[in-house]
C-alpha cells in the first residue's frame, strides 16, 4: 500500500487560478480538487502500465513523519479501481 500526502494544494491552486480566485476558495476545496486530479492522472498512468488495483482519497487519515494518524470520522472521499 502506498500513502501519498499532498502538502501544497493551496499553492498549486493559486498558481493555476491566480491569487484572487484562490482566496475565494476554502483550503479543503483546494485539497479535494488536487487529490481528484492526482487520482485521475495516477489511474491513467498505472492502467497504461498494465497494473491493476484501487486508489482512494481518504479523510481523517494523516501522515506525520513515520506515523500514520487516524482521526475520528475516517471515511473514503473518493475510490476508483483500475
């Protein structure tokens, strides 16, 4: 299993949309949007390589150094098989 933590979603959204539009969107929306884009591209690339599996965006799970932290309200936000 691979865990991927994106830590600069707001900066990426600001560079794509501009600072003004980014200031109008909440950070959680930025994070979700970037995660959706990454999942889409990841699935495309893994499928092209002939790999099969599943990928999910999960809320309530955090990577803190070498620790995996589980918070209350853990749920899968998006799931896709490839």
